[in-house]
């Protein structure tokens, strides 16, 4: 898998992958979330769940959906990654309300974005998208698995879940 760093007004520069670590990819996608989905921003990184697992990246899009992003450094155990991301989605849907999302975002901005002004999740949404949210946050979830290669069986299962 080839990853490029893109800066406005400059040519894309290929980033050398670091085998054995998801961290460089996580950092890259955290800085460039619109490569995954347009009109979204990140509100969490390594978000702990009730089951003591960690969601790689968590975001919000302009329809107030929660974006769950799971990164894999290789293509092993792909059936397991479907179960893993569904477990995250179930936890987000069942246990995480708007107030909890606000706390996740507040912790994220304090730890990972200390130079960015952040007052509330609603204000961040308004400043990012230019309008007030029309819905409560977390009415729906969108799931993304990012891996170097995804096998056909995993693709079939993911399409079934659409």
C-alpha cells in the first residue's frame, strides 16, 4: 500500500511505510481524515471502550454520524476485524450518548490538538461545516476498515452489512 503526504501547493510525497506499526498510518489519517470521507473531522484517537479495547480513530461527519475507523497493519484475521468493528459500533450505539461524545472530543482536543481552539463539540461542528447540527450526534454510525489488502470474503461480508 502506498501512502502519500499531500500539502496544498506542493507535489504529493510518498511516505515510507513502517512495518509492524499502525501509528504512522493513524497519525497520517488523523491529519487527513477527508481521505476516508469528505466532510468529517476527528474527535478521538485510541478511544477506550467499555470492553477495554481501543478504537483507532473516531470522527463526526456533517450528518452527525459517528465515524469509527479501524486500522490494520496487515491482512491477517480479517474476519475478526469485522467482529471487532461491529463490537465498537454496538458500544457506541448503546452506551455513548451526546454528552459522552462531547467528553471524548474534549479529551482528544486537549491531548492531541492543544493549539486548536475547542470549546464544545457543537461549536467545532459549526466552525467546521458552517452550520448548526440538524440532528443529535450519534444517531447513526459509519464504519471504515483501513488495511493494506482486504480479501474478497471480508468485502462480501461488509457489503452485506451495508
